[in-house]
């Protein structure tokens, strides 16, 4: 079938030399020596002028990590990682902590310009001082950006506006100094140091990330947003994010990621912890388009992430939405531990694998409280030689009377060299719980493509339209502004229209 | 004007069209009738450019343009529209979004300005009203969960919006009740204009009571074996294809 063959060609021509964000910024770096040992952990802690308790916490994590084995259960293949062959600390040199954008390296701002951040956010970034006064502009919800450049958070906007409501949104390294009680109370309380191999590594060497605290009864007046970017050559990026929504608090957090092109694989092992108290709601949205490697599978980011939420309070709700189009390997299971009675966990996911990309992603929903409910909607798209695995766990504890789960897991295949795999685990220990699982696998049919083309759409547009239709249930969960970007990204990842 | 000369085509190595000669002048509607397996659908797919329908000889020109050298979407942009015998479902794709994307893709290809959401909606509502269809039609997924009749109506709605210069209707009447049949016919008749022509492919004479063709051609075993005026259709209805076959 020539049409299908052409689609394959198109799909396969996507990445090499076409990765839109493949540039690197020349900023003087401040490196720790290569390799990983106790001294490096101490170096990082010292660089950040951390209190003793945090250094001890890191060292404990490092000692735990040493005793652990790299997990081999995900269905992904990659050469063994040499953890001694990477830098664990790289910070852009800044005189002191930047107090305004004027103090931010102009090179860095140029980088954000190239990233396309300026479309909305840089306007906001540029107007840090005045912009925070009005809660909305042009009817749109404003977005506060905490930009993470390699390892150090360099620009945070809207702080003043948020502070009015008592909201804390800052770099976690800053929070360690400004709000030590909060950080000490919650850090590692959702994902303990020894949780898994990469979480332990992260706990030992995490460099920066975001910290959010929404006080009781406060509805955050804007979307909070972080742009991550991996820039230094061979630098592992170990983000640590902690979000706490106190009783009745409501917050929506957006995480967007792009990384410049690199030949070597770069390890990214982030940890994200969310805590929701009584009646609190956290919506966490991710659009991830890190460098996926070239058409032959060289390079690309290893994205080994631990994301977990605890719904501690009654009627609390956490919703994860992710659109994963980048990275050579994705290993990621944003999860919800539903402790509070009537708490709600949601997971909406789109994962695309193209060329040699591999994704093993899904979620864990742990039902502990009574009448807890969870919803899982996963859309996996495989093209080229991509391998896409959904791995999910729904566990209902004996205490979770009346718990409910619904899982829907759909796979779409483009071409005949890719793979889709579904690995759902269900453990139900309560007779009153209801757990449902639905799964489908389909292809973009030749007749669908022809139908679209007969109406005037190019083959690329047709694939984009069909894929977006396939992902609709997930995309509609994204905040409006993000949804538009995500739709474009789906098109870009599959159609070679980059640059 | 559509001009087909000596067209031969095969599917999976099997010859289906064995030398078609056909001219449809501007402003005319021609019917192609024939028994199952005579090559009617193959002819429509070959003209629209579907993969797997291999042209092995002959030519097809539309207003002087070599159709066979164009991609399907390029044929659409110069005004070729195929109403499908089995319209395809596109799950999750809204009908309005699909129609606007298609319309704007064609307009772009022709160097015309694109319609924004409001302009499109206005145009779509006007067509819906003419066709006596509900606005619900726009909100649903493309053909998803549509009954057979609704799918055919949706084809007519698309045709009305895209305003083709050559509409090929591939057994659009199959499976339709009389009311739906009238809607399809009204849709085609509404497009009648000096610069519009249509090829109505049908198994039965029934549709031709509502869309009165200028010419009727009988396709059998990959060849046009008989041509005539609208009365030929009535004749076939009375005597069946066997009589034509015997005569041919």
C-alpha cells in the first residue's frame, strides 16, 4: 500500500536533523567534578548552602542507592548506564540569586525565546512587576512561570501576586532556606528516599525543582508553570518537585519540557511529590517533548521519573494529565495513593513512540480510603520502530469499601514495525469494590486516510487529525493553552513538519 | 468536462476496467448503471486516486488536467468529490472540525483565503438549512454511530459545503429509504449549474427518478456496453441487465 508506505516514510523522517529545539546555549557553567560518590553529594549540598538535616537526608539516600539494583522489569532496552561518567551538578553562573529578570543572563532569555516560551509566558516574564496585579488578561488565565535552567531555578514571576494569597511558588532550593519546616515536613513523605533506584539517586543528588504550597481554602488564581530544560552536555538532571495543597486548596500546575539536541544519552531522574489534604484539588499537567534521539536511535533523553500523589484528606482529588512525545526512553508512572475517604485519583495519558523511542508508562492507583474512586485513560501511539507499553496497577486495600476504578487503555499503531503492549495489574482485596478494565488496539486504516485525502487533506494532516481524534479524551483534560500546544506537538512528533 | 479514454485498471493484479471511454460535458449529469462486479466502484476509486487501484492504461482528464497524475487531495482541490458507498468513521474527530479542515485545505490549495470558525459556521448552517438537517450533525464525530442513512446524508452535507465541480456518487442510494433518497437527490440537484457535472453510479433505477440524468451508460465486465438517454434506465428496470448482455 503506497499510502501507508508514504506515511511510514514521513513518520520515519521526523527526528533526525529536524528536532526544532536542537540548539545549545553558551553560558559559563559551574561544574562539579565528574562521577558520583559521597563527596559529590556533599559538594552539591554545600553549593546550595544547605542545612545539616538535608545533607544527612541526602547521604542516607546515597547509602540506600548504593545497595539497590537498577530495575530491569520495564520493557525497555538500553546500554548499561555508567553513573560515574556524568556530571551531577551544573549551574549557570550568576552573581547572586537573581532578584529580577534584568539579572538573568540574556543568553538564557534568548534560549526561552527559541523555545517558544515568549508566545505567552515571556510577555509575562518580561512584565514581572506590573503583570502580577491583574488576575487575568484578555479573559485568559495568567500563567506564572518558574523556569528551571539545567539545575538552578533562575526566574520566578508572579510571586507578588501569589504572595497576596499566601501561596508559595519558588525553587525548592529557595524553599529549603525560606520555609524549612514545610520542606522538612513533606520532602520524601510521598516518595521516600529508598522508594526505588532512581528515586534514591534523585534524593541523593537532586539539584533543584519547584516548591508549591497553597494554604487552606485558597484557590490558586493562576496556572503555575515550570519549563524544564536540559542543557549541559552529559549532565544528569535531577529535579525535585513538591506541591502541597492544604485543606480546601485548589491548584493547577503545568510542566513543559524541551531539551536541546545531544549525541550522548542524558539521564533524567525526577521526583515529583504531591500532597492533597481534605477537600483539596491538584491538577498536574505535563507536556514532555525532550529530544527523542535520531532516526537510528542514537542519543535522546532517558526519562526515569517517579511521580506520586497522596490524597491524604477526605474528598481530596488529584488529576495527572500527561502528553509524552519525547525522550528516547520513558519510564514513568504518575500514581495516586487514595488515603482519604471519598478521595479521587485520575490519570489521563497520551504517549507517542516513534523511530526507536521506547515508553513504559502508566499509573498506580492505590485505594485505601472508603469510596475512593479512580479513573485511568491511557492512549498509546506507536510509529516507526517505537515500542509503547502501558503498565498499570489498581490495588484495592481491605479497608477501601465501595472503591471504584475504571481503566480504559487504547493503542494505535502506525506501520508494521512498532509495538504496543498492555500490562494491567489488578489487586482487589475488598468484595464491595468495582474495578473495570477496557483495552483496544487499532491501526490508522487505509480507508480513513483515503477518506480524509479525498476531502482535500494532505496525508500528514489526515494522520494528525486521526491521532488527535484518538487522543481527544485526554487532550480535553489539559488546560486550554496547553491543549493547543499539545495538539501541535502530536502533529510534529508524527509528521516531520518540524522546522 | 470529464474525459476518459481507453482507461484500464486492475486490483491486486486482476483486470477490472477493460477500456472505458466516457465524456461528461460541463453542466451534465451522467448515470452509470451495471450489475455487481461490473467495475462501477473501481471506476470511482480510480478517478479519486485510491491506493491499490492500479491504472494500467488510458487517460482521464478533468477540464484538461491529467487526473491520474495527481494525488487524491490535489484532485479534491480541483473539484473532484467522491460520495462514498461506505462512508468511513473517524472516532474523536468532530464533524465540524473535519469539514472546516477539509474546506480550508482545499481553499489553501487553490490560493483562496481560509474561513475562520465563525465564517465556517455560518456557511455550514446555511447548507444544513437547505438540506433540512439538524445542527447536531456538526457536533457529532465523523460518521461515528451514524445510521446508514445518516452517513449518506453526511456525505451530501460535505458535498454541499465543499461545492465540487465533479461529484461522483458511488451507490449513494444503497440502503436508503425514500425520504433519505430525496435528500440525496435534492443535494445533487441543488448543485446543478453550467460548471458542475456529476457521475451517478447506481445499481437501481430508483435514484434516477429524482436525479434525472442527461445520459445513462451501462457498465458490464469493465466496459461501457450501452449508452442512451434517461429512458435507458427505465428500459433496464423492465428488462434487466441480462438483455443488455445478450445484445452486447
